[in-house]
């Protein structure tokens, strides 16, 4: 019999005897079935290397019959068997499968889960609503700068609410406000009649009020997850002219979301299927989903909604990958995100570098690795503390805020990311990785700014994609870019954060004075720094040594 969880503090994953490195997670949602295959990164951050999803519609007709029908059960069984094969080919050390609202609420939910488990050979845990909310919170708290506010996960059958205070989960609530559920209950017409949409909005407003959803205070964040949220974000992004970067961390403007909800609620299902960027299988229920999201925005008074591209599946992975019995909540999400990104795109190739030589052969006749297990420092090691120190020295030229300093810290740690692809046009590669890769802990706009800083360290400029305004500029940005560029260049010659140095700003010049034993060359990098200094501050950059 499948496990039925009682509260969100219960754990679906048990601590393994050895640390997991390969994991598969199956989510049998009310509308969609999904599989992710992932590897463990530093801090237990999951790296998703493959995923699959299929329309299940387990909740189809549930409002009328109260039970999951045979066609839906058969679809789920086909999906489970396929997901299991994919997971076994990947070599997972553990395969987790969970059921959500449909299996939780259906009169025959327990029987269906037992049949799926028996026929597929995949153990299934049916989550409580509060437990489902916990894993949604865990994914958001470990991947976005959400420290206070509300995280919600909109599925086909339910809406999970996680109230966050001080980065901790204060309270978790599950409401029967899923997109598929409310579509079937309220939106009978095609297009929906104005009264039907109004009734749905009133129902959502009442349910949220009873659940204790209130107006957010200054500094609090509203974050949303789920397939409907991602679908709406794509449509808002397209309408606003914003670039097609990763959705995780993208902020949906509340007024644009309101306009989109009104538009979708006035269209027929056929018209919605023709909307560019909207998956056909989501066209039927997206109007209900948009109205639900609009209800959450109105109830919280939020001016924007931060999109969380991670959800239940990633939350389960964070817990499964935790070390020993420590909390699965990452304390410093930004530092952890930087370290995982750096491990993947900067230092990983060096750490794991092996070169297979054709000879000599080992005793088994196999080619022996010529540089097996090579370890050593990376050229970007130590750039971060040196860049921050240089920034302090540049204070007479320009001052920066604490938030800007944090962005420089991130850019310095990841300054060599673009070189993981190629030294040719590496600033462009770095910008692409920052704006399309999985950098946890930062919003999309912050990732764009970090990418621009990395590109500017040697005097380059990256034009941000449409929707993000003009290129970053101003004294603060130029000062950070110069500090980063100097730090990366000086680290080549052994200068670190402890090296005695001084920065002077006489009229028309910027003088960097180093110890006499530092070797210096006038290379292309130094020439790029000099051009950037002239352009930004109308000063000549002079790098010299004591006694020169």
C-alpha cells in the first residue's frame, strides 16, 4: 500500500547509508507527469541532466465523479513504466515517485496508487497537501532570494501556499484551487461567460482570505512555481519584448499579468491553442490558472511575481541529497549557488581532467591515463577577495552600495565562466551562461548584471537583450568592472588580497602601485583596462612598482 504522508515535517526521503550522487524523481501531478534525472552538486544542489513530461490529466472528471477514471490510470501506468526505464538507464541510486492532489483527493486514490505501484514496480508516496507545500518552499528557498514572503505552487488540482519568515517555513497550507479543478468547476462556457470568470475569482478570493493570505510588507517577496506559472511567464515575457532567457528568477509585472488574465478568459480554447508560445495541452486550463494567479497577486498586493523554475521535484532532490541529517535548507543560497556554478563552468574541467594516452598500457592492456587525477590551482582562484580589496581602494573614484558589492563578489568568483566554452569571444560565452544557466540565489536581472560585469572586466561591453534597459553604466559599475579586471590580471603574477598595494588618483590619472618583485607586462588585457579607464573616468591608468 502506498505511503500516505500526514504532515509536511515527515520526510519522503530516508537518509541513505552512502551519499547519493544519481537520483530520479517522478511527480504524478493532477495534470502532468514528470521525471527528472539529476546529479548531486556541491551543497546538495541537484543538477538536472534529463527530464521528461507527459499529459496525464489524472484529475479529469474528478469534480463530477469523485474518482480517477480508467483512461487516466492507463496513461499514468504507461508513463511510469517509461520513466522507470529511463531512470535505470541513467543508473540512478534511488528513484522517488510521489502523487499529489488527484491521488490524494480521489475516492479511489489509494487503490489507484497501489495498482500503479504494483504494475510498474515503482514505489509511490502520496503526499499530504502540507508536505507538497513544504517541498515547493524548499525548492524556492534554495534557489531564489526569498527570505520573507509567500511562495505558492499552482498545480492542476491544488494550490500550495508556503509562508516564509527569515528564510524558514513558518506555515504551509494546501487549498483545492488547482487550475484543472477550477476550470472544470467554473469555466463551462467556451469562451467562459463573464459571470463564470467572476465566480471563479470570488471563490479564489474567499479561499485565500480564509487561509490567512494578507498584503505583503515592504521587503517581502511573492514567488510562484508550477507549469501554469511558467506558461504565463512565457506569454508575459513575449508581450513585453523581454528576451527568451531562463524563466527561473524572471519577474512578472502584476499589471501585465492582469491584462493577460483578462485576455485569456475572453478567448475560446481554440483561440488559446493558436497563441504563440503556449503549449496546446495547456490551452484549455490556462485561463483558469491565470485567474487564480491574479487572485494571489491581488490578495498579496504584490507588484510583481518572481518565477521559480524549480518545484516539488527539485525540493525532493534537495532533501535526498542532504548530508547526513542536516537541514535540507541551504543557509547561504547565493554563496552555494555561486560555488555550484563555479564548479560546473569554471573549475570542474580542471578538477576532473584526465587525458587518455594510447600508451603505455596497464597490466589489463588498457590505455593508462597520462594525467589521471590532475589537481591544481585555477587561474581565477583568489580573484574575489582581491577584487573586493581593489574596490575599496577605488573608493575615491566611485562608491558602491552593499548590493552592488555583492554582485561584484559573484562576478569575481565566476569571472572565468566563459572560458569553459572557448577563449574566443569568451565575454559573450560568459554572458550566455549567466543568463541561461542555473545560477541559484539570484534573480534574472541580477544574473544579467553579473554577466555584464564579467564581460566588462577586460574592457568589453555586452549589450543586454531587449527588455533589460541600456547596458550597465555609471561610475559604480565602471569601478566594479575595473576592480574585477585588475584583480583577474594581477592574479596571473601572484598578487593576492594580502599583497601590499596602493591606488592613487592624482588629476587625470589612476595609479596602481605594486611591490617591486611583481613581474609586469603590457599585454592586451592591460591595454583593455587602460581603455576602459579612459572611457569611464577620463583618467590614464598607470600600473607601476615601488621604485620604478
